[in-house]
C-alpha cells in the first residue's frame, strides 16, 4: 500500500493551508506530486481538512476490496497564532 498526502483534484481551489508568512513570501500552490514539497517549504498545515489517497495492490489474482477504514489521529498541535494566512482558491487571505 502507498499513500499520497494532499491529494486534491485541484489544490488551487480545494487545498486550504495555514501559513505564518506574509502573502509576498508565499509562492502560488503547485499541483500533483509537488504539493508535499510546497507545503513543507512554506511550513504550511492543512486548514480545514486533509485528503489522502491510498493505493492498494494485491499480491494474487483476486480483486482487493476495502469495505471500511478507520483513521486514528496520533498527534495534534495548536494551529499557528492569529494573523496566519490561509492559502486556497488561488489567493492568500488573512485568517
């Protein structure tokens, strides 16, 4: 199984992030496989949810079917301080 974090169909419209930087220091969001690097480079965190894609490959001839999945949060921190910018819908804005 492999995972892909920040699996937005369109990160410029769907992905919202909290970034503790002025808008002039934030480059435009990127697409696809470049999203995790963009998030890390800006110290960003998902603002209102995070979409993760899972890819499962069976080892035999039978079809793999996932009927349910339960997610457990193992760590959580306080969000950045007030005044942090959100990035989404193609533009930065005050949070």
